[in-house]
């Protein structure tokens, strides 16, 4: 009897790896202020480049509000939206049918994760964890305006400077730039502080 043919790997990690450049994930996470008020941050993250887009911040996110943020996100993408084939989201009640319809109208397939399986949206969950550990959990947030500043600066740091192992230690917005020069004993390093010195960015001086 001939050996059985090798079966194609249809696992979830294999799908994510094969379709990374065509996948965008979205999620919502909360931040509590010093005045015991809870705000929610909606974001999208590109699987291929790991680029984060902060879509909006709201005290009480509703289905219509999130649907409008989805429209705004696609408008911001412009022609780049044509390269997206899949959107991964969880089963939160705020992701309504109208939210899905915004993406389905442009040919994007919406994939909802099963209950209590955060690993299926691991890229988004990882960013939430990083944002909390490195920024929001280490700052006393006073309100919406302050939260927008903190989350916005952290997202910019993530997109323009923070190295990613999956991207060859480059930042999402610097994938097309040449590799940095090899440092020598005479290399000068410039440090830039963000969020009052909570985050440091280092770069070589030309």
C-alpha cells in the first residue's frame, strides 16, 4: 500500500502566516482614570506590517459609534483597503452586523473568534498588553484628552521606532528604509524621550 499523501496544513497559525499581508485585526480595550471613569480605545492593527491605527476613544462605545469608526478607518486607508481580504474581531456585542457590513461591502471577509479564545486574535491582544505594560498602566490617566495623548504617542512610538522581531528588528513605518549603519566607537547616539521620559527612543546621529 502506498503511503498516504501529505496533507496541507490548515491550522489557524498557518492561515495567519500565509495571509498576513491581507489581514487586519481590531479590538477594544479599556483604561480607567484616576477619577474612576472607564474609557474604551478602539484600534486596528495590520498583521503584515504590525502598524497600529487608533480609531477612536469613547466612554460608552455603541454599535453605531464603532460602525462609524470603521467607515473612517477605511476612508483613511484609501486605495490600501483593496489589499485587505480578512478582518479578525472578537464576539463583543459592540461589533454589530452594521459594523461587519462596512467591510463586507468592500469585499473584506469578517472572521469572528470563538468565545474565550484570545489566541485567535493574538496580534491585537499582544498590542493591548504592550500598551498597558509600557504606557497606560504606568501613568495616572486624568481623562479623555490625556488618554488620547498617551495612547497616540505610544502608537506613534510603536509604528515609527519600536523594533519588531517579525520585521527584522524594524519598525512598521520604516520597512522600506535602508538598514542602519553598524555602530563604531565614534558613533554618537541621540535619545528622544516620550511621555515625559517614560519611553526612550535611541538613534544614531548622522
